[in-house]
C-alpha cells in the first residue's frame, strides 16, 4: 500500500491507461506508486483492443509473474455486461481468470431493461463467483438500464447475493444527478470500493457528449467541479479507491506513468484533506 496513506488502497484502473497492454498496466501501477491495479479482461466497446487475457494464455501467465514480482494486487477485473440475451455461464472463464490473478471484485454493468431478469442473472453470476472468492460490483451509469445508485441497490438487494455491492464512480454519480447525501440509504457493506476522477461541473446535455467525456476526457481529482470531498466523506472510510481517469488528449503528450503519478498525488492530497476534516 502507499506509504502516505497506509490504510487506503489505491488502484490504477484499466481505462486510465488503456494504451497499455494488461501486463504493462501492472508495471505502470508499480512504477507510479499504487498498491493495486484493475484489469480489463473483456473490452467495454468494440473499438478497444482485445488481448488474450482469458484462460491459460501466455499473457495471463505474464501478468501473474509481474504481479508476483512487483507486489501489486488486482482489485477488480472488468467488464461483464448483463444483457437480455446474456448466458451467465459464458462468463465462467472470465471469473476463473480473475480468481487466478487474485482479483477481489468483478465489475458488472446492467444493460437489460427487464429488472427482474437482470436481478436473476446478477444473482446467478454472483453464485458462480462466490466459490472463487470473487464479489460483484454493479456500476450505475446514466446511459445504461442501471442509471443510478437507487436502481443498483434494488437489483443487488433483489438478487439476495451476499458477495455483491455497488461501485460508485464519481462522474457517473454526478451525471445521474446524485449528491453525497444519496448514499445515506446504502449499507456500508454494499460499497466495497469506489472510482474517483473529476470533471467539469456543467453536466453534458446530450448522450454523445456524456459518453465521450466519461470514456475519454475526464479530469484528475481536484481539477474539476465535482463534489469529490463530499463523496469521499460519504463513502466508507477505508474502502479502496480506484482511479479511473481517461485523458485521451493529455495522453498524446504525457505518458501513462506520469499521468498515473500525477493523479495519485492529487488523490492522496484530496483524501488527506477529507480525512483531516472528519
């Protein structure tokens, strides 16, 4: 764990350094002073690169070697989408790989308008993950069928899965019109970790801009207008923080390691400010 704040794990999310391969992400996290890394085993969009990182592949073995050599741990693997036609058992190999790499969480997106079916599939996925030591984290995103924390909590509670929670991402949380006080109704046990970034205070007025900002042009913590201090104060005090800060424009001139270092430093400053005030 980082020496400045030994009680708080910091993880480098895959989307932050998506120009790197998964093994390179592990090295980047180590070089930039993180304790954990997030790995994208399945692409989130058709435009993303696809790597052989599911199953007993050479790259999976390379990742495992790098994790052992650096001491970096895997916080989460992603991204499993639950759609109307999803067959949950098709994700078994992804879960097995995540467990092999020592992951703790599996990031799940809800892309099914039928909430009953979505909850049932979520429950079935949680059942597959449980014996592997994995927990599911359902991430609300305002353009999906699980647009906010309230919707995510309904599905998680309806699934009755004990190894399941909600992943709060700062930009999605704000863009869904939510404020820190909205987390008061969520049990702390359902908030296993959180993703931090910053963004302009003004919310996008169209979905295209919303998606572009979220997937490509966020800001480092403290450089925008989101109420990050309020959000951090409302979350359980010691949960891991994943830094998901894609900055496609900045990436043209600043390398992944330097970006990761900068946002780590800004996040530690934010955490220190919040924790000293509470």
